[in-house]
């Protein structure tokens, strides 16, 4: 592990290679046999799961329900909203046949030419079309509104230049799709959800963001307005980290989704859609990590505290393991995720390097002298500092420390972001900057 860490490219030498090295060596993800598609490994998926849980709770707290819609979308659906199809046409994966067969020439498996679909199916790049075709069956009256649905799913956009988590042909995301009786309600929903994303990024990811509107050329295909959260990465570039779209009545008109008002009139429904994806993983990595590896905010770290014994012989290991399990039990009772690492096939130095690389916020090391003195070594990943502390009151100390680390990670990112901003009040000032 120490040798692998030396091989980790330095941030200042090659930012892009540092990022790719870190994603792979920290065990987050790797490339797959399918070009542009990645394998999210267990440690990386554990972080994504924590993101999912928090976001899912935030969505439900704002009145949204989860649903699931088909992966395949009839090609004709995309023709109904001209700007939408124009925005995604070059990225669509298309299913043309439904069966394979053995090659008559004995050359393996081939597509059965007789199994051609009557209408090609698009592997969803986003779900507005299939969902609004469905909403047509759900909505007849003002009593059916609003509809507040969210979907956790995978989508496919045939990217040519890919980077793990940041831009892949297939990625995981959530997409919210809501239907409203009035323009004002839909705009309010789009604004509400971009601020949900803002809160998540800042309060959980420790990433300060700027909320704003996309320019007309950058808007989501088919939207009247796109709200976005933008985060500044350590390479000085902004990363779009989440978007919320006011869709107007474009999709309602495309799929003829109307409702009867209280006054008995027929009106088209108003719409929003909003989403974040596994790109958030990339933002998390690039905003905080360093030349030693990941730096994870405690609220999203799969392991918040790693405990490592420093021992000689099996008897010492048994005694230390018993003591560490007692400490871990108290920590877990306070909601802290703990890993007691009693592996006897690797040295403690290997473990220290491993948890540093994986961004575990707090590491505890227990040695023979600590057993005698009632102490323990405590190391912080965010500051790379360590100290010897008393075992008495340790659980409460760590709970408070995790909050301190979370705040410090955010402050560091905020200070960096603010240092890169210059306020200008005229075109001339802008040119000077």
C-alpha cells in the first residue's frame, strides 16, 4: 500500500491523472469491458448509498414519492418534442432487434435478422417522454394535481470522451418529474428542488455551491429555464453538480396532457424535472482530496472511525480486540460507523496508509502502552494530525470531533472558492480580471 501511495500522481503535477489514479486506487470504481461504462466497487457504492439515503429522505420530506418507469422508450416519443430530441439525438443508444441466434457459419452468436422490432426503442437518456406519456393516463382533473414523483435509475448517454463518475456512457441518478396546475406552482417546485440540492451539497458533501440559471444555449433540451448548482473544484474549474428545470407546458402539449380546472375549463399541465447523478461522487473527490488520498466528510463516509491494534503476539491481539470492540460498541450506540481492523496478515502501517487513502475521517490506534495507561492515539484525516487522548469520554469526544471535521472540510472548500472569486461591476472591470 505504501508503494501504491507513492505511485499516486501529485495533484499539482497532473490533476486529471491524480483524479483517475485516486478513484481506482481508493477502490471506488474501475473501467469495465464495455467502453465508457464503469464498475462501481463496494466502497464507492457505499458512499453513493449514503448519498441516496439522505437525498431520498429530503425528497420525501418535500412531499415526493418514488416510482419506476421503463428503461426502453419508443423512438416516436422523442419526435413529439422537437428541442428535446435535438438535444439528445447524438447520445441515444438504439435497440433494433429482440433476439440472437447461432451463426449459420459457426461464427458464434449473431443478431437474428428476422427479429427486427417494428419500432426501434431508445435506451433512456432521460425519462421525460415516457413519464409524460404515462401522466396522460393519471391526470384528468385538478384533483389529480400535483404529481410529485422521483425515480432512482440508470440512464445511457453515448459519451465519446469518458471519465470515471464525471462522464460515462451509463450512470446512476435520480430524476424527479412533477406536474402542476399553474405556472407559479411549477416554478416554485423547480426553485425548491435546486435549493434541496444546494443544502445537500453544502451540509452533507461539504461542498459550497453557487445557485444560478443556465444560459439559453446551456438549458436542458425542452426546458424554459434551467437552475443549476455549480461547485468549484481544486483545479479552478466549475463542475455542474445538479440541475432543476422548469419545463413550462412543452411536454404536456407534446403528449396532450390536460386537466379540468375548478371552473370546468381544459388546461395544459405545467411541468418540472430535476436530477443529480453519480457525478456527485466526482465532485466529492475533487473538492476535498489531496496527495495522500480521499478526504471524506464524516456524514458521507462509509467508515467514520477505523480502529487499528498495534500488537505483538496473539494474546495481545485478543486483549486489544476486546478493548476496541467495547469502544466500538459505545461509538455505534451514538450513531458512529466503526471498523475494528484485526486482520493479522497485514502490518499496522499498511492499515494506516489504507485508511488514509480511503479518506476515513478518524483513525484510532491502540498499543500496549495505551492499554496500560488508558489512552489511545487519535488521527484526523482532514488535518493529518494525531494526538494521544484518554479512553475515558472517548465516544463523546469523537462525536463532537466528527462535527468539527465536517465543518472544517466545508470551511476549507469555502475559503478556496471565495479566494477564486473577484467581484466586478462593469465590463471594463471584467476585462481587467
